[in-house]
C-alpha cells in the first residue's frame, strides 16, 4: 500500500491518507538549510524544526531557554531547503502556555515569518483552548504527549511516562481532546508501546512515535541522534544509522595533519 505518486508536496491531508492506507509516516528534525535540503531530497515526509535546537544546536541542557525569535530563525533556514516535506515548527516554552491569545500570536509569527506549514505544542487539556484558537485561525496543529521535554522540571526525570494507570488514562483523554480540538497529528514520546498502540487505534489522526513503539502511525528521531553526531545519547528507542561523529573527527584530524605536513594545499589546489 502506498500514497499515490501524484501527491508531490506533503500536506496534512497526505498524512491523513497515509494513516488510512496504513503507510507509515517518516519524520526527522532539522534546524538549518543544508540538512533540511538533504532530508527533503531523501524523501522524508515531515521535517520538524524542534525546540531540541536548544540542546543540539545551542548546547543547553533543556529545551526551555530557546526563544521564539531563535525558533523562527531555524525554521526560515529549514524552509529554504524544502521542496516536498511538510514543515512542522515547535512553539517554544513560554510562548503559548499562559493563554490562547498569546499562543495564537506566537503561531501567527511562526507562519508569517518562517514560512513553516504547521506548529507543534506540548500538552493536552491544559492547552486545549490554545489548540482550538490556533486551528480556528487556519493554522494546523500537531500535538505532543507523554514525555514532553518543556515540562522536565515538573517530571524531574526523562524516564518513560504513563506507566501508571492515572497518567495513562489522562494521556488517552488528552489525545482524544486534541483530536476533537482539530489537531492533525500527535507525537507520542517515550510511553509504553501497548499504550501507544491503544491511542493510535482509537484516533482517526496519525500518531508519530519517539520511543512509542512500532504501532504508532509514524516515527520521529532527532537528526543528531539518528546520524550519530551526538554519541553520548543512547536511549533504548534510538536506532543510530551512522556514526557521523567518528567520520567527522577522522576527516578533521586528517585535514589538520595535511595542513601541518604541508600536503594541503598541493599544486592543483592553488591559483
Ligand atoms: O524538539 C524535538 O526535537 C521534538 C521531538 C523529540 C519530537 O519535539
């Protein structure tokens, strides 16, 4: 089963069709033009301009410090590298939690200034008014439940969420609320596979898992983890497809050696 080839640009409708057809959705993060261009050309369905930029691009220990202006800068760069993929942009911490007017203003800035196609917000019932408001303004919203990194100070740990009945019940309720509020998809982060399966089967919109197991309608990974740029982070849910940090270190060490030995540049590498 696959989505018709005439669908060139991925839209939220494409994702809906993919879920209906049982075709899994691929999503990866990107934060700049060059990687976005490679991922888009490789055929990924969704590129997420994640607030994980706060960690992997800026070196912070959490996603909390990144600003809306900084997210817009990353999203603008990603959009320039895109031809086909759907671009989802995280609204960062502090720019939607207080009320729905502020949430809408943040979403509008992202859409107007970056050219991204949709926004992503973390949380369920607590932010449902904001989701409704943003959707009613014509801006597609992706939800995010389970381990929501913007709430790390409430959780106190990055362990698997919703292993207890109360939290699992709340997550199921939140997923339905997000769907009713008009969300087009929901990220399920680091929750038991059985719960993710139940949620995925109960919704008509797609779920995208990161540590949510194989029954989600799609999967997302942070590019630095997938490509092995950051070798210190090895959670159980991660499949590392490349050891880029080793390749980069080797290449740069060779360059340094060539400069020191005066092998580089040679006669054909000069004017
Ligand atoms: O910011 C991010 O990269 C994310 C993914 C982990 C889903 O939200």
